[in-house]
């Protein structure tokens, strides 16, 4: 097929996906997070829930368990996570009865080639995130029509206009953000009402939890994500992109 015809077909597919996302946002604009997730699993094709099993992850994991315990859950183990996160992942999965949790890791040969001593992060944080998180996740998502995230508008300026449904740049997939409009108090209330277990590091001053070497405690009055890549010009791990590139502090969506 000639290049111009391929581009035309890709343009049509992109337009169809955009229209589908717009229709989903219109349909669920005034619905609850639970309804959005349920709708995504029913009407957005083959969908996976991507979870870090971090500070607030248990909310979406609980919703998924209520809707369908067989919902695919993808957990990326960067092999640099806190021990507490690994234990929490196992405990929460068992407690909620999740039956389809997949632990995703980077290819061992690629890690041996690009980061044999675990020091890549010291010279290039983005490359470390790409190797250990972005590439493994993109491979795991192959074959899925979309994925569910725990992103929320209040978390950072780059997420301030977040919608329930988005077209993911460059992949042809839908991203679903059921908690987009939630405030911190909504998260706390849901966890308390459903008696959900908290990540053990939250009590130690970690309101946002990533890899151990790149996450630090947050002081009173600081932004909840201030402990992620502290003092670095970095705001996202790389699995979320805007206009085809990794989001950095200060960039506009």
C-alpha cells in the first residue's frame, strides 16, 4: 500500500478513536468513578488496570475487584521498589481476591546490557525509567485496547485538565482515568468507608511512592509528589506522555 494511503488509513483510525473517546466522555461526564471504570471495561474494548500498588492504588484495585475479580491488573516491578511495596502488592491482591495480576519486569538481558550495576539512574533518570518501566509496560499492553490509570487532576499542573477518557499518543489505545476529578479527601473517605489497607510507607511520610532510590519523605506543607525525583526537573516516570513526549515539570498539556 502506498505511503499516502497508509497515512490516510491511520488518520481515519485516529479520528474514529478520538470520536469514541469524546462520546465516552460525554456519556460518563457526570457519573461516578465506579461507573467510569465499569463503562470502560464494558465499552472500551480489552482493558487492563495498570497499578503501582502505591499510596492510593488500593482504591481502583478495590473497584476492579467489585466489578470483576478477573480484571487484568499489570504491576510493573522495576526491581528498585521498596520492599514494603512488594509485600503490600501480595497482601492487597490476596485480600481483594484479584485473580489476574501480572507482575511485569524489564527484560533481563536488556538490564544486563544497559544497567548491570543499577547505576543508570545516577546519570540518566529518564533512561532508567524507560528501561525498567516504560518499555516493559508498553510490551505488556500490546494487544490491549486501553488501560486504566490512577491519575488525578490535583496531583500536578500537567494533570489539571485530565478527562475520564483520553487517546494515548502514538499507540492507538484509550487511557481511562476514573479518579480524574477526585480530591485527596475523596480518596481518604473511600479507603476509610471500605476499610482498605494503607501502604505502610504512607504513615512514614510517603504520600506518593515510586522506586526506593528516587522517592523521599514529604514534609508538612509540601506537595504530595514533592518526594518523587526530588530536586530534579522531572514530574512523570515516562509511562504518561503529552504530544508524544515525556511530561516534565512546567510543561503545558
